[in-house]
C-alpha cells in the first residue's frame, strides 16, 4: 500500500468507522487528512465523531468548517456529514417538516 495515497487511508477509515472500530478510523482519517485537507475529508471526520458519540469534537469540526467557508468553498454536503441524526431531526422540526 502506498502510504501517500490518501484514498486508501480514507477508505480504511470509512470501513473502520462502519465496523465501530473508531480508534482505527480516527488513525486512518488523520493519515488521510494530512495528505488531503478537503472539506469532505474534514466532514467525514466530523461524521465519525458524531456516530462515535463525541458530540463536542463533532461540533468543533462543524465550527472549523464554518470558519473555512470564509476562505474557500465548503459544500453543504461536507457540512452535513458531521451532523448527527438527532440534530437533523431538531433542524427539521424547527422548520416544520
């Protein structure tokens, strides 16, 4: 495996996250984000924080993405990755859906 090929680290991080092996997922996301600091990468990290019951860290990721929006394009998709299902429900309820 080429240690400089971020998609491999990203894929491993996603798989570890889906399996609930969050420490390995964070390890691989760290490696991937050092090679690619795109908003999507950061958003997926926020997602893993959210699903691993680390709402404070997920919130920090969201705040970082908000800050980055002043400097570069950050898609709504990338931001939404870090939002927990509970927060989505609260947002939907607040707009009457």
